[in-house]
C-alpha cells in the first residue's frame, strides 16, 4: 500500500542516504498516511557491493528508516535479493508477525574502481571455477546466447528489439538510469562485449534504492482505497555453476518459481496484464518469456518481433525500461520491479502506463539463473 524509489544511475548519494530517500518516499505515497510506529518488521535486500557495511547492514536500515529497535532481516541472493526479500515479507505477514512490514532494496555500485567492480560483480557467480577461469557475467550470458542461437536459430533481431523497446520505455521513466532512445542501427553497430552480445545488450551498473510498505489484506483499506495485493509467490534454485546444469538455455529456478507462484495464486498465464522480467542482458528477456511459460522453447524471438511485448502490445514486458535501461542496483532491482507494478496497477505510471493493467508478474533472477523469485500482483 506504499512504494518509494530513488533515481537509478551514477549518483552522489551513499547507501544510507539512498535508503532514507526511498523509505521516506514510500511513507509519503500511502494515501491515508502510515505511522512508522506500526512497522514491526523489516527486510533489507543488498549484496553489500564494494564492501559497504557488509556486516550488520540491517541495523543501518533501521537507523535510516527511523525504526531502531524493530527486527530487520538482511536477504542476500545476489541480483534476486529484492524478490526474495519481498517473498520473506509476505511470509512474515501471513504468519501474523507484523501489522506493517517494510522492504528495502539498495546498492551503491559506481564509487569503486573498474577492477573492484569486476570483483564484486563476480562474487555472485561460481567462485571456485568460473571466476578463476576469468569468466564474467557478460561472458556467461554470451555463451548462453550463442547456445540459444545454435539450438533455435539466429535471434539477433529479437535482441535488437528488446534493447530498443526497453530504451523506449526507459525514456519515459524519470527514475531510469538511461532516459534516451537508441535506434536499431545503433544497437547492431555497437561494439561486441561477449559475442553475440554487444554494448546495448548489457544493463548498466547503477546506484539506487527502492522501498515497499506491506500490510495484511484485512488492514489494507485502512491505508488506501486501491491496495495492490500479492496473490502468489514462488522461488527456486539451480546449480550455481552453469557447467553443472543439463541445459544452458533454460533457467530451472525460474521455471519452478513461476510454477509455484501461479499455483499459489490460482492464476492462468492469460490473466497477466504485464511483466517485469530480469533482463540483465537482452537474451535474458527471451529466456524469461520461455521459462515463465509465455512462450515455448525457441518461440520468444517471434513473440518479441511481433510487437506483443511492447507497451501497447498484448503482453507488455518491462514498461519501466527493465534492467537494460532503468538500471540494475543489485539489491534494489527486485524491489524496484514491485514499485513499477504498484504504479501500473494503480494507474499512476504516467506516459508509460499500460492500458487496463489489472494483474502483473515480477521476475527476479540471481546471477546466471542460480536463484529466482516470481511474484504475482493484482489491484483491489
């Protein structure tokens, strides 16, 4: 019933200030107001990138949120931290532990050297084999994309469509890291990073924070006439190192998370009005469409090229610009996805509003698919 967000990008503010800004914005967004004294539990999603308060960061959240004394649990599942923190908060509310629960995701990523940045990005992959071999996440997703092309044919034009679409959406989002259009020609001509992926196939490294306020369903109308409900959640894991998996082009963690979320909500895929998916690289958006059950194996490129995933299409994907354009402050990403859902389902997304948005899905992935969380939302 409340959500707040900072700008994503290269920011002067540190993690404490970013946290404070997002939390203040979340409380300010509650239609009838909310008392911080009603918050009895909090969840913090962060990797601690760069070593920022890597130990006991939950206490720092309590300080900056004005909640000293309230129990706060830190959740770390790499890039999926935010989705898992939201899932934990929903579980806490279901257990009756809190009339009001705060979820915050935050990351400060741009104030370290490039060498240190590569190190901190690498800690979310397999550190025994992949990192020692020099494999980066761009390298992993480049291998995945190459394998996808080998199995299903060249999907380069679909990747171009993902990049241009998400930049188009990001240009309408005042919180996005990149608020500019890119042409198909620019995407095709960009330098290669990890073939077949080029510069515009990769999300940026960003600073930022997002926050959510959750209440039990029976109390929601105390705070607002248009609450957004979490109807179902699911999560899953897979082998950390990609070489241990049976398939490169299917993320089993996502498949399991989606299955459990739809089962718990009692939904069909046809109920979904829009998707927020984890497009850390453009190939990841195609994989998500298939792993979540909206396209069969190898069918996501055609679905994407048909225009269905554009903001005005039948299955809008990443109307906020996704990780690709909005940015990817690791711990904040999953919480930011829920923030966008909150706006869309309440009809408050401005020029990027998806028409008739009533049901939404958020999909958050850790690393190269080793962890995943899926949440389903409706408006009441």
